[in-house]
C-alpha cells in the first residue's frame, strides 16, 4: 500500500517540483516511518535510486519488488547479527 500511495498517487502529483520530486517523495516516505527514526537516513540513501527510477520510467513494479526485498535483506541481516552476538 505504501508503494501505491507514495509512488503511484503522490509522486505524479508533484510536477511543480520538477527534478526534485523523487527526492522530496523519498524524504516523505522515510519520515513517514516515524517509529524508526534511526533508519530515516538509510531509507533516503538506499530508497532514492528506486524512487527515481519509478519517476523516470512511470513504472511502479520496481519499487513494489524493491520494498519487500530490502525489508527481507534487513531482517535476515538483523537475525544473523543477533544470532552471532554482534548486536
């Protein structure tokens, strides 16, 4: 649902921002995850390329796959770190 709202609904409604629209959309998406303020910067850095791609190609499929994929990688990485005693 997040992808449909942020990239499918909101991003096309930001034409006044021109080339800054994907960055603005990325920041809004990152700040929307207010329950994880420590992750805002990483969401901006790692999310921007996918959001820019959607803006450029007008195709949501990339971020629809990217979002659960990045969540899976982060979760598996966290589980591995916990099991190895790193954190």
